[in-house]
C-alpha cells in the first residue's frame, strides 16, 4: 500500500540518487531506503533533507564502516 508521501519519497530518491529504492512494510509503517552515492552534491543533500522534513515521520542516514551509506525514511500508516 503506497501513500502519496511514500510515492513522493520514492520518486525523489530515484531522481536524486539515481537508484531504485527498496521498500519494506512492517506493522504500521513503510520504510523506504536507498544507497547514497559518494558523489552526491550538497544541493542535492539539502533537497533530500527538505523533502524528508516535510513528508517523513522518521528518517536517517546510516554510514557503514566500508564508507557506503544509506538514506532511509519511514511513513506511518494510519488506519
């Protein structure tokens, strides 16, 4: 079940990061995540953060020991 917020996040991740994000629905939330390219520009990072501040219930950026990173966002599903 996609909400307009989830769709907007998927489209932004795809356009900005150049990769197809993954989705996981668990309980009452949908999580969208995608790998962040090392070459991502500062303006693109700011654009991502602005959209996530407006639309996600939670979001974060996980940096792994090998230097790769993933940005994620969660949307609560209200019944």
